[in-house]
C-alpha cells in the first residue's frame, strides 16, 4: 500500500525538470514546502496532461490536489462545502480493479495522473508478534538509490458540492503486488511508472491501456532503509524521518 510518503521537490523545479507547466506555485497551499510525512487528506503535487484549446496537443501540468479521491457523485458533508468523510478515504486504488471499481473507473479512462515523491514509507510487522495482540511494526523508507524522485501512477477527480462552487481536485495512488525485496516488508506497493510510459499514461484522449497497470514495477534501483518510529506520528515532520535508524542511534551516542 502507500499510506505515507515524503516529497521535498519544489513545484517550479519539478515542472522545469519534466517540461511541464507549473500550476502549483503560488496556489496558497502548504504543499509548496518540503513535507517528510505526507498523510491522507494533505494537499500534494500531481502531474496531469490537459488541453489549453480543444484541438491542441495536451501539455503536462503540475497541479495541487487533495490526497484521497472524492468521486464526482460523492455527497456533500453537513457544512455543504466539503465532501462527506464518513466513508473510507480513497488514498489507494488496486491496479487490478481501477477499470471496474465504481469509485475509480471513470477516472481511469480520462483522468490519470502521476504522483511524484522522494520515497514512501512502509511498515513491516514484527515476525515474533504474539497472535491476538497488537504487533509492533518497523517503519522503512523506500527510495531511488540516486535520490531522484519516483513517479507513481494515480487517478484524479473533480468534485463540486453544487454547480456554482469551486471544484475540489483530489487523487489516489494506484498500488500493486509488491515484488522483490519490497515483498518482505509489505505485500502491496505503489505502482511506479517509467518515464517512457508517462505520456501514454497521462494522455487524456486515450482510454486506459491495461498493460500499464498489469505488469510488475521495476524495482532494481529502489533501496530500503529502516527508519525511526518518529514517522509513526503525523505531527513529526523533518529530514530526520528519512534517515537510517542506525545512523540516528550513532548520533545519539555522541550527544
């Protein structure tokens, strides 16, 4: 699964790097700064492809969205301006169900996105846990060895409480079966997309290509490190969250 991640890339720098239009900078969100502990309902950066004119070529755009997809048909909450949050937060979508699930199938056809991140957190259950008792879990941070961002396949949606209201853009991250060393930590992982697949995935004029969500992701350049349990609390947010736990222990001994 993917329930927490880190992103420190500046939207403008990301847009320049991937040849996209920056629609995130200056949008009045805390997503513009580094976030080492992104949690559900946070505002995050995404990459979409959209038309400026009906007949032009779609261009990549960096946009801010709420993490946790809100389907267009979702009901408004008691205050009328926000969606009803009684149901589960749709932060993840299974790759094998995006084309058929009522919550995701429309987005899968025309509203696909990328979710850039430095890396993501996963928690491994202690193998010595006693059955029937709450098991202690060890957090890991997974990222590219070269430190470059990873781009996860996602879906997005537009929701309005009524026709006159401002739209709420929201998204979900697609997950697939974990492979290689990732499977030793958790049985699910976010679906990473290679740069060669970005245009086909983002194309708003083409339906979903099932092959893009069917194959296992390439994880040969992904490293995993055990990190501090500080990440367990969303109140903690800083570079120490992604440092190796062993290194933090050594630093504490020197204090």
